[in-house]
């Protein structure tokens, strides 16, 4: 039996207020609930210097992770993919999130 929550929570981890507002809207329009802490079935993580450890932990616990970052940060995007996340540049995060949440 999975220990993932059965609700439609999406953990949103971003420091960028612009992205937070846009991604919260995508999450809510898909019928999911954005949360800033606690267990969730999905996570959306803004990549920065400390984010890869969190991405690895979330993936290891069974959470489906969409990670996003600057297109010039190809190395960190690659590392997030290698950790098991769907890692995309900032310009693609909304479309990717819609696809991921739409498949639920």
C-alpha cells in the first residue's frame, strides 16, 4: 500500500512570487490544491543551489516531481532529471504541469 496522500495536493516550492502565482493558478484550474508544506502526491520545485537534495528526497518518497529552472542552468536541470524529476526550463513549466496534472 502506498504511503502517498490520496488527496489532490501539489507541493509548490518556489521563491519567485511571479511563478508561485502562475503555478498556483494552473494547479487550482486542474482541480488540485497547492500547498507549501506537508505530504503531497505531486511537487513543483524551483531549482536553485539547495533544491536538488529536496528533489531527490521527494522522488525517493514516491512523489512525482516537476522541477524548473533557468535554461542557462542546463547542468542543474540535467541533475534533476537524473534524480527522477521532470525537469524543464522556466518557459515550459506551466505546460508541463498542465500535462502532468491533467493525466491524474
